[in-house]
C-alpha cells in the first residue's frame, strides 16, 4: 500500500469506484503530464446528500461537506485514470469550484475549503493548489457544488 | 483531403471562417502541445439563432443546437490556428460549458451533449473529453451557451 | 530593470505585494511551462473599490476598472511566483473572467477588456490571450469581477 492509500486509510476516506464513462465525455483525460478531471458532483452511493442553492436550500455546512465529497470523487476518478496509483500525482494544480447559490451569498471560498482542505489532508504540501471559486445560478441535477480538477502526474 | 475534413464532409458540417482576432484577446493560443480556444458563442453567419436563458427564452432543444454550433465554431478556430489542418489534433482534452439558464434548471449536461456528441462524431475515440457544465445567470450578447475548448495538438 | 518592469513603470502601474498563501490553496502553481494563477479579486490596499453586481450596484465603468485591477493583482502573483522576474513570461495564455451581474446584462466582454487590455499594454504581442467571459450570480466577498490566469513561462 503506497503512502497516499495509507493516508486515505488513516483519514477514514474510502474512495468509491470511479464513475463509468458516459456518452461522449469521459471522467478524465491525460495530456502530457496533466490529468484533467471532469466536473464532479457530490454523489455518494449514487445520490446527492443535498440539493438546491446555498444557503436557502443547502446550508453552508452541508455545502462544505458536498465540496469535500466532490474532492473524494475527483480522487476516485484520478486513481482510476492512473492505473490505481494515486502516488503518480506530483501536484494538485488547480480546482475550479462552482457553488450554486443565491445572489448576495459571498462565502464561496468557505464552501470551496471543503475540497481544498481534503487535498492537503491527503497529499500534504503537494496538495496545495491554485483555485477559482465562483457562485452560479444553477448546476446539473440541482447539485449545490461542482468541482473540476487538474493534476500534474508522472 | 485528410480524414477529419472528409469526416466533416460526410457529416454535412461546413466550418465557417474563423473569427478575426478582436481587440486584446485572440481566438486561440497554442502553448506546448495544448491549443487553448476562447469561449465560443453559437454564431452562424454572424448571428445567434437563439438568445435568452434556458428554458424560458431558449428551449432545451434550441440550446442543444446552440451548443453544437459552439463546437463547430471552436473547430473553425482550431483549424485556423493549426494552419488549416485539424489532423494535428491528437485529443480533445476538455470542454467548459456555460449554459445561461433560470434557477432550478438542472439539465446542463443534456445541453452540453450538443457539443460533446459533435466532437465524437468528428474525431471518434480521440474526441472523448473531460467536461464541466454549469448554469450561469448571464452570457455575452445574451447567448444561451458559451463553450471553451482545450485540444492536445502536435 | 528588465523591459517588463520598465513597461510597468512607464504605464504608472505599481504591482502590490503578492498575497500570502492562505489556508489550503495558494496564489499560483507552476506545472511544466504553465503558471496557473488562482482567481483574483480587485483588492487594492486590502479593500475592494466596488462591490455588488453589474450594472445595478457596480457600474460598467467601475467593473472595467475592477477587471484591470484583477489583472494587476494577477501579475503581482505571477511575479512573486517567478522569483520576481516577469520577463520569464513567454505568453499570456488564457484569462477566465467571471462578472457578477444581473440577468439580462450581456456586456461581459466589455468588462473583461479591462483586464485584457492591461495584458497587452504590459506585454505587447505576447500579451494577447484566449479568454472566456461569463456572467455569474454571486462572487466571493461580493466582488464584481473575478479573473484567473494561465501563463506560459520558462
């Protein structure tokens, strides 16, 4: 068991099976030393624990949890794309965080930290990444958070 | 005529002339083996066939058509940037899809498929890409869809 | 003083100190020859000159100014990440521009030009970049504009 898998175990994080490719787009594409992961929703056992915009329908706390789950799902995709070996990740490069929220909500960074903190918990120093976090009016399946990922890999 | 041009012909797709560089930004930038294409709207002969948000002002079907047109325009830009040779595309890496929609609309993936399916029709297996699709409250020129593209090229 | 610093001086642009890394994300990550800069707000001496959506709370003119400031802050981050030497930038590759606006506002490109024009003023031909500009319903700290940056560097 490599050190990242060991770290996941210590954190009590079980990565789900990566989603199967659907239709014309795929969960991730590797180009050169970059692994580009599609926007992830916070599916857990096939369902979204929360839906609707922040903060009226989804609390900030629930949105942070959803962001963390998006990150776990992003790691599941990455692992599957890297032949099962997350140790091939050299650096978490960037997270693009979209929070479904009402006008006037301005704590997108707080929500995004749910994903950012997970990356650092798992990867340590190489988990620190660039990030853009914005608020949007609607997301697929009424999800409160969608996050895409760019990793540097070997 | 290379195989991609031949495929476009079979599909009855005529790529327009690529838009001219406007002001301080340009239609595409090549960096290393990546071709980064600016956000494309669904212009056809200089006009947008549909405007306004989905689904009230633009139907889902019209938005799918617009997404397909964004993809055609993205290919026109790519071809122009690659000296006229789409055969230099090794992989469609990523589509960033922004759908102008009302709060509560959650079928952005369905709209985005208009572009994703086009990529696979044209490029086959190397057309399969990573994707993020989100809903936004407003887009340039009241367009219903904007899509940016990243290609791996030689 | 290299030519870019000289150009900044001629333009009367003083880059601020780059923001310190906060929490789990960082201002920029270098991967290969790409420098990926986090979403920047229009902070000036620690405050946002304008807040709220365009055009009701923030005028288009103020939003253009904010976009220009986001670009200055992006350059400050880049300089700090490149050991103080903006001359290491070979090309401005891409700007991702998010404008907080009301539904129906469709002049995001005009706002984004505040940043795009700055890049060309500073870098000349290599400042011309790919761009996506969209309207969103909410941004961190109620900022009117957020912009992320990708540079090609040596």
